[in-house]
């Protein structure tokens, strides 16, 4: 009863705060911020710092991520109150897939909260929100299927990009969430297997559409490449983490998937490197790669997810791999990869804060101009 009362109070507070007319409505893909921070805490942070989930610093990072999640939730509630929710987040058949960041971001946050806070009422609240998150995924499932249909019907092939793969990421995140926060045996093994297979089906559909888009005009590959295409390996990485956690696949199959994911990562990041060089030549360093874009958080999530997958396979490599070269690659990723992801995260946070300051300054300037015109 107390838990329900607390949830009701929280909902009333969020709805009341969302009434602020000056509240900025966050982009649909802003949930990727929570995704990136959540997987960073689970993977790089704990492995690099040695801080466990119950340490003070880890709890502070989790609370900070939860505050960002609450802000985004208020923003989306404000969109509903302004009757612009469909226009803002669902009208575009391609961009509506970005709602998958809400599902996956909530999943990573709840897993972190469950691991860091063992208080009964907190964990029971997490159980309730986890079920609500599964409901959100079902809501998304309908619009994803509708989105694929509209893309094919309207032949919007030139607008296809990696955002479609969030269908697979969100599906696998639900499997991982329920496995982590509910007791063993709560979710039947066959249901886990079915959800994993469904996520792989979504991956194959989305990846096929992406490959078809770029195969139509291969000469435009670098020019038309988008940040979200990195989900091609991020979706496989979360699938690997899920099948390892749930023991859905054999150890050999998991290691094969890890190598496939690594090869796709190398190919895509090389393509991204060529794209970055092209942008720097055209626009310079500042405007070429130094401009904030919400989609950049997706790359941090995918890299962090691959790192997390690599962590989860560390014991498998020790037991099943006799190659010194393979072990060396694996260990280098765990050591060097942590620094790379940490540096990229710091850069992204700086760009994000800078963008928020600029947006706030522009808003204040616009309000002052409006006030002077009224006077």
C-alpha cells in the first residue's frame, strides 16, 4: 500500500511539474542518454574503478542517471499535456523507432537501481516499473510493425538508418531486465528464448532494410552514413549479454557471436572514421565533429554494451580459448577500451552541457526580445 501511495505521489508531482510552459520537450531519442550512462555504470565504471554497485560513488552515479530519466519523463508528459505527443514522437514512421531508447534506457536504469539499492520498498517499486516498461515495449511493438509497413508501402528507403535496430535493442533489454530484477524461475526459459528469437528477427529485418538502402547507392555510403548505424553491433552486443546471462546459448555460440560483433564494430567504426575525416575537411574540427547531437549517445551505448558483453565473456575465454592472440585482444579491450569509452563520455558530457547552456541563453534572449516588443 505504501509503495502504491509513493508511486501516486510521484506521478502527481511529475504531472504538476510538466505544466511548466517553458519546459523543453526532449527529442524522442533522448532516452539514449540514460542508456549510455546506465551501461557505463554497469560495465566500464565498475570494472575500471573497482567500485561495486553498493559503493557510494556508484550509488551517486545511479541517482544522477535516475534524475535525468525523471527529467525526460516530465518532458514527455509535457508533450502529452500539450497534445503534441503523436506529432513529436510517433508521426514519423522512421523516427518513432527511437521510442526504443525509452524502453532500453528504463531497463538499464532499473537494473542499476536494483543492484545498488537493496531496500525492500525500492525493489518492489522497481518490479512495478519493470512491468510498466514491458507494457511500453508492447505499445512500441505495435508502432514498430506499423512503421515497417509504412516504410515499405511509401518506399522511404532513403530515410532508413540504424534507429530501426532499436526494435531489437529494446526487446533484448526487457529480457535482461526481467532476468536481473526478478527471482530465478520467475520468467520461463521458453519465454526468454522466444523473446531473444523475436529480438533477432527484428535485427534481421532492420539490418536488411539498412543494407538495402546503402546498396542502392553505394557511392553515397560515406555521405549518407548516420551515427545510429553503430547499433548494428550494439544490438548484437546486448543480444550476447542476454544469452550469456540467461544461459540460452552454448558457450561456443556466445564466443562466435562476440567475434562477429567485434568484426562488425571494426568495419562500422572505420566507416565512421572516414566520415569524420570528410566532415573535418568540409567544416573544420569545431563544426565537423564538435557539435552536439543526441544520436551521439547511441554510439556511447553501443561501445559500452560491447564492453559489457566482453566483460561477461571473460570467464568463457579463459575456459575455452587456447589462443594467446585471442586472449590478448580480449584483455586489451577490457583495459584499453575502458579508457576510450571514458574519454568519449567526458567529451559528450561537455558537448551536452554546452548545448544546454546555449539553448537556455537563446531562450532568455528570445524572451527579452518578446518583452521589449510588448512594452
